[in-house]
C-alpha cells in the first residue's frame, strides 16, 4: 500500500493523502480484527473464509479498475492524467497540445 500511495498522490497533497490512506487502512484492519470472532461464531470457519476472500477479491478488482498504471511513467504524467490534463497552472499538457492541433 505504501508504494501505491506514494506514487498516486500528487506532490502537493502526498503527505495528507498518505496519512488519510494509512488511517483508513488501520481502521479497516481494526474492524476486521474485531469482526472475526463474531463471524466465526455466526458463519463458521468456511463462511468466514469465503466472506473475507470475496471482500479481498472485490477490493482487488476495484483497485485494478480504478488505480492508474504507473509502470515506466513519471509522476508528472500520472498527475497530468489524473487531473484530466489540466494542472491548474495554465500550461497545456502534451496530449492537449497534440490533439488540439
């Protein structure tokens, strides 16, 4: 998770974004820890494993569908894509320049 958050958040908000991401992960892990005994007593071992496995697959699918590919790309181009090509500084992105003619 540390690698993803370090690469996805723009430089200006990286520390805040990473802090919020790790806080959310800590809360989710705490909830899962406290839910485990109740799930085991209510659904048994098989049902609990099935439920947590399904949640893991759903989370992996969501990440695959929403997170940008960062392989062989600079942080500037990733930022440009996430911001829709407008960095807010009045400078047109390379893709805007190419397609605008």
